[in-house]
C-alpha cells in the first residue's frame, strides 16, 4: 500500500501528525548527512558551511518536535520526563509520571 493511499484515509489531525513525523525524519537525516560531510571534508571553509547547514536543520527539527509536543499530549509527557534530565536515562524512562512543570518564575531557585 502506498503512502498516498494510507494518507487518503487519515483524519485531518492524523494527517498533520504524519506529515510532521515524516518531515522530522527528513530533517534528522539531513542533520546526519551534513554532519558526516563536514567531518570528512579537508576544506575548513566547506566544513564550516556544512556545519552551519546542519545547525539550520537542527532548528527545523526542533520546531517540528515542539509542534508534535504541543499536538500529542502523551509525547509531551515523555519529553517532560526525559529531556534536560540528569541521571540514568533508562532508569528515568521507567519512572512514573514526569515531575510537575516548574513555575513561571525567574528560575533562580530558593532565595531564602
């Protein structure tokens, strides 16, 4: 069954998620390609351009990831549990609910 056939039967919401996930995959592949090419280049200027392009692809991937986080609440929960964490990642994945989101303060911690 072709991708077009599958897409034809999807709801509008599912089609949006599909498009975002497919685009995220493409952005991650582009990051990998640019990273590899920069790594093997003997020309420092070309390497710098390739790394710049890689970083642009990272921005695109991050934008898609944020859209997916906002659109899929279970994905949001997993990202809140694991991203920017410390400690053993598999152990964190086995824990229950993610920690409560921090308040909207200045991030200064306890000032007492």
